C-alpha cells in the first residue's frame, strides 16, 4: 500500500478530468480512475471512417467568463472554432430556424401558427395553474397546452420513453434551460441557471413571446465554440495537462473495495493495488458506489442511448447543424451534423458530411433489439424527411451508451435525499458531476461546480 495519501477521482468525464486537473495544479497527489479504455465519457470524440465524431450534440457556450478562461487555459488556440449556430426544430415535418429569427415565422406550417395563436389566447382566458406536479404543468403554464401537445410533449416522451405525467416539473426547467440558455432573473442574480421549480421560478421569464422577440431583435452574437478534432478535444487536453502536473490516469480500471473506518475512507483497492486515501471524489455512477459501499441503491432511472452516424458524399439537404424532431412517427429525437461546426473533423476526401442521430431507450434490451432488427428505420425516416438521397449515403456506424441520461421522475428527489443522507456521514467522500450527483448539466455548469468546490477553493 502507498504511504502517501492520494486524492482518488473516479470517472474520466469532464467533471473528473477538471477536478483532477485543479487538484494536480495544487501539487496534490492525484489518481484518476476510468473504467473505459478512453477518457471523456459522453463528452469524448471517437474516430470513425477517419472522422472525429461526438456522442450527441455538444458545444461550449463560454457564458461564464471564468469557465471560458479555464478552457482557454487547457485547449490551445489553434484547436478552437467559433460557431454561428444553424439550429432547427422539425415540427409537423417543417424545419423552423432555432433560435428563432424573423424567417422562422414564414417557415412555420399554418396549423402551428394557429395552435400558437389559440394557445396564447387560452393562456389569458384560463386560470393559471401554479401547482406544478409534473412536466405538463410547467410547459402548459409557459407555452399553453396546444404547443405542448404538438411539440414539447411528443419530443419529451420520445426522449424519456415515459408519459410526461410521470416526469418531474424539474425536467421541464432543465431541458428548457439547456435548449434556450435563457438568462432569467435568478441567473442574473447568481450567474447560475435555474435547475428546479421552486419559489424563484417565474413562467414569464421563459415566455415564448419574450424568447421570440429577444431572438429576432438581438444581434445573435452569443458565443458558441467547437474544436477541430471534435468536442473530445477538451477531454484530451485535460488529460495532457493532468499528466504535465504529474497526475496519474488509470484507464480500463475500477475501484473494487473501499475501506471505511469511523466515517472516513482510509484506503481503496484499484484493480489489484491498494492506496491510502486523502479524499475520494466520485463522478461515476451512484449505483456502482452503492455496490462497493454495500448500501441500498436509490431507485433512480436512466435512459440508454444509441448514436447512429451517417456518412455522406454530399452535404445534408436541410441546412442545420442541430435539429430536434418532435413528430411521433420519426424514430430519432435529435440530429447533430458535426461537420457543420467544423469541416476539419473530416479526414477523408470522399466524405463531405457527418451526422449523428440520437435515439433513446427505456431498457438495454430495447436498445439491443433495435440494433438487431430495426436500424433500417433511421435511414427510412431520413429519406422520408428529405435529409439526403439514398445515393448520397456512404456508410453508417453506431455507438451505444448505457445509463447515459438521468430521468427526473416524481420520486427522484426523495431517492437522492436518502442516498445523500447516507454518504454525507463519510467525511472525505464527495459526489459531483452529472453521474455522481444525478444531474443534467452542460460543460459550463460542470466546470463551474469544480471551480466552486471547497477542495478546489481551499489551498
């Protein structure tokens, strides 16, 4: 066993990497433990057909200046790409600019315009429901039941594979915040996004009319950034920086045992070796931590993701970099054309465009069945929507990610509370990050959590 007490960080995603780097800079002894052969988690980039591909839609927003400076500190300037977003929403088979601009009005089908109009009228006539019991209550309060029924509800049920009646109102806020980056009053006061429905929540802050007008009349100069070797460039350079500060990154590794005495972790077993522990920072799954500590697992639900990559010899026929598909008869819920962020991700002259199609499943069995028997539905829906022609298609590849996204059902807070009550007794154990804290945060907020953490703040 090592005589030097070590800070053990479990999980090599953005949270684990940033935490390890910050502690290593303070000359702390650091071992980062990652179960996969490659670091990055959902933020990593893979190389398929000589192209860098991401697992879903990833951009760095850089709204928080300190977080922006931190990523600038880690990733060299020549890898950065400034992105002018070309997002779209596919509603009733029509492609509408997102964020909204003046042309969005003319892209909307007449039925959608009518639904929005009557929805706004109904909101003024009907008495507001301020008792938010589920996802629908929040969206109906903000946008009206008509727009919820035609877009938000089917998109959410497609993604979470559950009725929106079963989903916590917190998911409505988390998903809206992730999609719109609306700076409500609470954000302006705290520089933190609203993550749950509480007394500070005001539906007027998320008004569709307000968002629409802001999008049309603003200069649309909010920064977005990407990287020439995919989003995983961030992860790769965090790992490099960690090594520069003598941190250790153990891949294909896992913690098999945690020794606890008098509410303090004394040592851990990583693979076949034992290490004395200063602090254990857990960014991995809550379930795995419970197994090792031999405590009851909280009843938390997750989605499982299939990333379906399409390689074309031409550009996609619809001009977008990211598009959400709410229509129920389309199997995928989001498409990201990474090559629209940067053509440099393509290293093969025959390939002109790369798209990532996201599908989610309630169980591993359902995902595997789709892979085995129903993959053709993705291409079938692409052709139906006119995204490309059959002769444009060069190849397809797939990547699966199990337990990829948290599901905020009605009981998730109670389950998390019970779990946190158990582990808070252990003085040198910290759970952080999307997996460790069962949250739905982007990179900006994950890095912010790292920079604000007491272990990083204290010398």
